[in-house]
C-alpha cells in the first residue's frame, strides 16, 4: 500500500486499517487475524505497520469514504505529505466528484457546494490562495500546515470552522473573503495570528477560537461588548456574536427554571436594532432552547430570526418595531409579542416549513402591515389576543391576516378575553366592514377585489364566531374563534 513514499488509499486499505467508522487508535475490539493469515497484536500493531511520517503523497482510488481516513489520528501522523491525488473517488454525495488541483489540494462539490477539503500539511509553500469558486472550507482544512505564512481567500468564504488553522505555527496573515465567523480552536497554535483579523461586523466568535479566549478580541470590540452588557453575559458565554451597531448575542447553557436542566440559551443584549440576518447565518442564533431579546434592544430587523428553532422567545418591552419576515419559517413553541411594540412588518410568521404552537399578541400593538400574520400553511396552532380592550381598528388586524383562509381551513384557535365580548357587538364589526370597503393606497395589489373578498370573508367568520357562539361559562377567561362546531 506504500510504494515510493506514495500511500494508496483504496478499498483494501480501508478494510484492513479502518474496518469500522473510527481510526485505528479508536478501535476497542482486538484484531487477531488480518487477511486470514497474518497475526497482529491489536490495533497498535496495525497503527505502526505503516511508516506514516515517510509518506509524501496520498492517492485515493475506488469508491471509498476517505473522510474517515482524513479525520483519523493516523492521518495526523502523515506530517510530511505534500500532495493528494485522486484517480477515482467520491466524497459523501455520489453527485459530487472529489478532485485535486495542480497543487495537490483536495476539493469536492461544485457550484454553491464547492468545498476545500484538505491542504497537505507537509507542503513547503509559504503562501496559498484559495480559488475563487470555493464557497466553504472543511473542518481542519489547513491543520498542522507548519510552513504556511499567508492564506488569501479569493471567494466570499465567511466561516472558519473548528481547527481550520490549528497548528499552523508560521501563519501570519489571512486576508480576503468575507470572514466573520470563527469556530472552536480555529487558531490554536497560531502564535502570530491575533484577534485583529476579526472584522467589526463579525457574526460569531467561539470562546475557544483563540487560545486566549475573548481576551484575543480587538480592544474596540471588547469595549463595545463590556460597555453595553453585564460581565455575567459575556464572560460565561460559549459563543459571542455581533447583531447590531451596539448589540450582541451571547450563547451559553443556563438552567431551565421549569425543569432545572441546563439548556442552550441565546441572549440578545445591548442597544438599538438587531441587524438583518437575511444573507448571513450563525448556528447559535437559529438553534437554542430559549431566546431572550433583552431590555435596550429597540427593533428586530428584517428576517432576523427567519428559520430559527426555539422553544420560547421572550421580547423585552423596549422593542418598538418588528420588521418584515422577522420570524418567517421559524419553529417556536411560544412567541409573545408585547403591547409596547408599535409596528409589525409583513410576513412576521408563516412560510414552509414553519410552526408556532402559541402566538401571543397584544391588542395594543398600534400598526400591523397588511399580511403581517398572513400564512399559506399551518404555521400557528393557537393565537391568544391580550389587552384591556379589543383592537380599536379591527379591520387592520383582518388585513394583517387574522382568521385568514388558511387559519379557517386548519381551525387555528384564536383566543380573546371574554371581557371584550360586550364591546365586540354588531356595530363593532360594522365599523370594521366599512373600513375594509375603503381601498388602501399603500400598494395597488391590495385594491384588487380578491383581497377585499378575502378580508370580508375573514371578518364575517370572526363575527359569526363571536356573536353566534354560546356565552362563555362563568369563570372562563378566554373566548375562542373558531368554535369547533363553526370551523
């Protein structure tokens, strides 16, 4: 398998040295017979059978899962490998042919999935330019490339994954691209790389991206973070990200007050607006048990939490505006929007996939855009309206999507305080009907008869449910639209 310092990684090699989904060092079962004849004294004997340090080139052939080898402890012993060669091989997805360029660097995929897989750690070059068609780099891509001093990105790679440059002891400069997210141990062992590479508008930095932790952050960013947030927020955070001019998020584990179990929590702190995240992504923002938009945040930007997955989202009473698509295609157990919010943009919820089990809305919200609550799919199960009085402009709520066609089709339950029922009489709905008859000037499409008919249908539906249903039982706090027999 090793000839003229070239290691041939084929099916026979993988069957012998990687019979399971682990490297040799990780095997717990003993190896007794190899190829039915040769006796080996356990995994350590297999490990030392090949002089890994003498390998100068690795050639991949056959349809094999080479990722198991590249991520193994044995591959790390190949400290002098200078190039890779691919004669035939596939990586993970059959439609994505793995290949190598003239410099012996491994890539796979194409188009938006073009990925740089591995740079040879024994290569003697002091600089490398990542090709313009590369969209991402793989975990440990440059690990232990001790000769590298400069890496230039020609494409918009923004995420530096775990251990990407770990052990690159000579590395002094990384430039180009759109670098803004840095994962665990990305720069461990890079004594010449400092936090100066972190841009002002970064998305995320893991606590352990640099060996000095958050002390590696540039002074002006540290000042911004510490001036707007108490120490317990950022000192204990597993990951920090910037989400506004003076707003940051902090990701860590905290005890759940209901269960006592520690779960993932993301806190959005600071002042001003949370930025638009439509064209960027951070895993911490999108996946956590609980999210808290803390006091001081005044606005949630367009698509800020689109596609997110939280059990609960708590919004502070300092938030005044929630812009278009803020929770579009989100999966949230409970989302409560307080009455201190003055404006809701369009498509706040909805999309596919999406799912909000309970949406709590205050009737005191002053302005809802048409289609703010519009949904063409089953995106919400229960909507609870709160406040001392019913909405003064019920037509605005109907235009926003309340009780729209999809809500009726899927029997979305709309709860309202029973104290409202006395004021939600025939005159109340007649006033709303009169407003709906008036064309909107903000957008020609809302003047189309189809919109008016849809809104009138939703209003009629609500009126039938409120006025046609039985009086709530004594002690009942909320009435319901629709009632089961009407839906």
